[in-house]
C-alpha cells in the first residue's frame, strides 16, 4: 500500500503525519502547497540578504524537512501570491480570490498524481477532487481533522 498525502500548506500536524508515514515506508508522495526546505537555493539567498529577516522568518514557518525531497511535490505559486497579497490587500477581496483559485488548482493537481492503488490522505476542503477522483472510486480515502498532539495515525 502506498499513501499520497495532500495539503495546501505545511502545518505541524501534516509534517508529523508525513514523517510517520515515511518511517513506516507507506508514503509515496507528499503534495504540499507552499513548503520550503533549508537547502533551497532561494531560502539560502534570502537568509543572506540583510533586511529580509521578516520574509525569511515567514518562509521558515513553512519548512518541510520531515520527508526526503524525492517524496515531496510542491505547488506553492498561489499560496505565495496569497501571502504577499495578504500583506497589501486591506479589504481581503484579492486575497480571497487568490486563495479560492489556488486551492482549486492545487486540488486538481493533487488528484492528478494519484495512481491506482494509492491511498488518498487529504485535509479540509482543499482536497475534494483529490479525495473523490473520478474513475478511481476504489481508491481508499482518509480525511482527518487536525489534532493538537498527534502521536500516530490510522489508515482508513
């Protein structure tokens, strides 16, 4: 059995779930919206430029080091645009539009990486197409509400 996990961000509970799945040799792929790694070229670049400390701190909160790079697919273009827009958009209209469009595109991409026999493990409404991929109704699906201190997971 192989598991594909999907989420638009990289919250701690998702990172922990991905790590546990990887250690159990069940994780095929983690599809994440905006996720950074300390060894990313652009992360090293912004950390070395004076005056970009706030930006570097923002991206460090999106770090995803729990699984090998080969098992991580990142689709953060819309999430990155939403974060920048959120700093400038006082009414939130453009930010909401970017969030909506980005979530839908992320969801479609996540569904496209599923293979027959994969278990789809998704979070929230950003994974509806992923969890209900047409033509793949036999795919096991799991959803989980975030829990504060996750020590293990249950595969559905």
